[in-house]
């Protein structure tokens, strides 16, 4: 079963990098913070390499 990514809104600085890199997975929530709305929109490797690793505040995590 594929893992699900989530964005910690308390840590997110709304830089938009994850949304720019993977718009099929991330978007801005009404709060102005990024959210993961579709973890199935990209592979785990792409989410890790294109969103989690480059996030400047490391606010994107895998749900346990």
C-alpha cells in the first residue's frame, strides 16, 4: 500500500515549491498553507525527491 504524504501547517511557510514541482499532489489550502490533496498523483519517489527533500522547512512528512 502506498504511503500518504501530509504537510504540517504549523511548519509550512507557503513557499509553493511543492505545488510548483507536483501540482497533481499539492495545492494551497484555504489557510494559505500547502496541503497534500492527492498522494496517488505521483510516485513515492517523486514526492520524496520533488517535494519532501527540497522543502526549505522540511514540513512534508509520510503518515505512519
